[in-house]
């Protein structure tokens, strides 16, 4: 007897393709507009890229334990979840940001706007580590956009995720701790160290935003991150992850899944049985406030990923196609129907609502 054909279920997570607040014109999304009329569509509350990703793995975003997951990807540990002290070591993120401070408020701009270089962050780390040497605080930057501080599990502050800081008052969201380290004081001292740092003197000369703070957040251990499970959710059991985003890669490694780099476009033959593909380029443009280039990234996501996935699904190369569309205004889940009687009936009875109308 012939061996049974393997099934393939592709989940595409494409964040911020819905027009975000402040972006006057929606992107042109003809493929997704057509899919809305042949899909079971669930509309939920707004979600960030990171919140949707954590939910997809059955984790509670409110736990705010991101640092050990991204650290896991940044050290590129082979062979799945590490054991021993790496699972028990507590980490904090300490990310370079620009604070635009007024009398009553401070607006935060993250690395998408600041665009730090490896040399700049090496110089910043040297200054900070010399200053805090007696306190045992050491910051490292395996990537210019992400800093880490190792500490004890009982020395972690309450903190606000960086993804929630758009438009929020920085003064109301600084880290708060009742532990041996006053992390709010540490944050303030770092701001003073960076105020006239040579890195920022050079940035002022060329008119780029100063790196005048490190945002401390997301602390915990790898054990705590994996155990932060929301029992009300039933996570999909992915068999592999395809992503460039560091949090997606860290989640895959932590769950002992094969993790592949994101290719330029969809390759159906390279997919596993239940693949999660994470597309974050539109989010990158949103967070950089790149209103002019954001529609181009949305168009590229449709062209290189969603349209080929639909073609493969209709050709029987995929057995299921799920599209997750988290965004600032709403989050959509599309379970796509294969072309046929059901899909045609759905397109006839469903109102011709475009994706942008969900924003």
C-alpha cells in the first residue's frame, strides 16, 4: 500500500498590515480583501506583534517575561532548550532608546528610530559597566538593538514591555522594585551617564536622535517564561518556526523546535508539518514611523507570502492555511476555505468588506 501523504498546516503571522493610528492611508491589500470573503474570520482585541506571538505559544503576555527568551536566541544555543544554569539565570532587557523629554512627559522612541550601531553600544556598555562595577551590574549588547543584564531571580523589577510604550508616559512606567537593586535609580543614573556621552555628542553633530536611556524590562528566567502559560488558551502545536524576529526564534528554541531563517519568499517544499512563519517587516515600519514605506512592506508580504500560500493551498500543497493579523486597532484570524462550493457560497453571502475597514 502507498504510504499516506504528509499533511501541512501553515500559520502565517503578519503583524501591522491593518492601518495603524496616525497612518492616513491604508495599504492596498487585494489578496487579503479577497480572502476575507472565503475565510472563517475571527475579530479580536488589538494586539501587538509580541502579544500575538506569545499567545500563539500559549503564553500569557501579561507575565512580561521576554528577556530570557530573546537571550536564548541571541546566544544561538543549538540543540533545543538548554539545561542547567541557563534555564535558571534571570535576565533583564536593557534596550537603547531615545527619550524626548518635556516638562510633564517623555515620549520614548525605540531602536527602530534610534538605529544604534554595534560600535556605539560597545562604547555605551563600557561606560555603564565601569560606573556600576561595584554593584555587579553588567550590560551586554549581542545585538545593537538589545541589551541584557544578568541578575538574581529575586532581584527583578516590575516593568512595562517596550512594545507598550508608544504614546505612553515614560515617567509612569519606569521599572519599580522593592528588591536589593533600585532599578528606577539605576535607570536614572544611566540617563545621566548618557547625557553628554561621546556617542551622543557625535549623534548631535549629524542630527540623529541621542541614545539617552536604556529601557529596563521583561525580566525573568527561562523556566518562568515557559511556565507562564495561560490555561484558557490551547496553543497550536507547531513543529517548526520560520522567522527573523528574535522573540519568535527564542520561543522556537525554548520549545525545542527547529528554527529556520526567513527566506525572501514562501517555499512550500521547505515547510514542516505545522509551520509557523512570522513576518514582522510591517511592524518595523510602523515603529519607525515610516508612513511612506509601510504600504510597500504590506504589499511585499502579500506578494511574497500570502499570495503564494493561497496558490499552494488551492493546489493541495497545503491542507490548512491560517493567517494571524494582529494590529493596533484590531486583530484578525483567518481560517481560509479551499476554492470550491463552500468558498463560493461564502463569497456570495459575505459582505464585501475590505481589510482596512476592520481598523
